[in-house]
C-alpha cells in the first residue's frame, strides 16, 4: 500500500502527475556486487538479518540540487556553453566509492541560468558528454524554492534556528511550500526520462529534495530508492514547529533507505516519526527499520569521509606551497595551526580560534 502523503503533495501539483519519458535512454553496463544492500521488499522482511544480500546494480542515478558541473559561456563571439566537471562537488566525489564499473547518471540543476532557446541543445550535450540530466527551473519558481522554502525554513530549522528569532520572523508562506513541491515534481520528471525501474538505483541527496521519493514511489512502487540527508536533523521539539512536518516525514518514508551523518540525527528522525506519525521502529543486531504501509524503511548511519585525493591535490599546488613557505618564514620558530572553514549563519570561526 502506498503512502498517504501522496494525497497532500499531489494536490499541489495537479490531479495526477505526468512523467515524461522523452529523454534518450542510456546504455547500461555490467553489474557490481556489494555496493548497496538489497532493497527489494521480499528480502527486507527481516530487519535483523545478519548478512544483507548485495544488489546486482547496473546503474545508479544520483539526484541533487546542483549538477557537479561548471558552466561558462563561450568567448570570442561564439554562441553556446563550455562545460567541465566541478572537482569540488560532493556528488562527483561520491562516485569514487562506487567502483569503476558502475555507471552513474546525475540529475540536477545548473548553477547558471540557461535561456529556453538553448535548453534542448544543452541538455543533449550534457547527456551525451557527461551523463548528466539538467532540470531547468523557471527563475521565479527557483527563487521561491531555494531562497524561499529551503533557505528560509528548512536550513535554519534543521540547524535549530527557530522562525521566532529576530532574523527569521514572519508567518509561514505556503506559496513557498507549493514551489518546493513543484520543483521536486520537475526533478521526478527528469529522473523518469532516464530510469530503468527494475534495474536502476536512485540516490537522492539533501533537504532540497525531501518530497521527491513520493513522486518516484507513486510512479514505480518497487523502485530502489535511497535518500541521504547532508545536514543535521533536529529534535522533535524543534521539528514540530514546521507546519508541513508530517508531509515531509511521509515523503521521506517512501524511500527504501534513509541515511544520516550521525546516530543523533537518526534518533531525532525516528522520534519525530513516532511522535507525529505514530510509526515505531525496530532495532536488531545493529539494523534499524521502520514498518510503513507494508514496507520496511532502513535507517543507516553513514558519515561522509574526507576525500584525501582532492585534499592532496590542493596541497601540491604551487600557490599552496608558496603560501606555506610564506607562513613558515613569517612565524619562524612558532607553532601555527591552519584550518579551512565555510562562512555562513552557523560557522563561528572566531569562537573556534579562541577555543584553541
């Protein structure tokens, strides 16, 4: 039986979703064993199985808000775009852990806005050259989706910044939620263009696409579907302040596997499911599962590691070596601690430095 969350989400996107299959089919490659746990319903009936069987996976479709690409307009009066891999993209780095014989397809947005007249050519180029499927979101809709619902509601809330704080006051704008659902529906259409439902595994990433599992499960009930949250998941006392809290939980539970960075984040999620949906979980021999409408949803703790190859490549750059030499001369005879951090709402570099 499918999730009751369909009725809520589909009301915002039309009576029944239509999934385009006009996209060009990609050739598939040999399967790889041992990459992911078997997610078929029959083999997942016992959450406490000692040795989960491996899945014979031909392709993996990785879905994220942004494609792991850089785009630049051609110079010297030429029309069109130049594309290259973004080596700093986490989605691209994930491929290193899958094995060379796993074919990976990426679905996501480009950082640059592409004119409607160029979108078909760009989509064809990215599909054939990079195996990337771009989702072109109208600018106004993207603003409401990303800068509105994602950054004004989800991101602050997941980092324990309540909407009652001075910086984020105001009433809940339901049009932002509708935009969020609509964009997730567009992503679902793009996945449908390239998926082979019985063979492919779909791996959805982060809070931008939390309702995408609903649309994919609605179209293919037995789709093999995983979701990983790259941000914290708040406690139930914080999460319950979100007006669409139940809709997001039900949408996530349409996944076969949900991954978190830490056990605390997973524990908060399980607590929310129990207190708000009345869904309990079972844990046996290290495996955690939720029974939801006849399906077992596996909960995994999957901390993201450090990509040492990328780190070493930066350390070997001439400009890095020059900077190190400059610091060594400047602070000769002293111990210097160097760090790299991201500036944002929740990064407090001065406090980190004073704590040392």
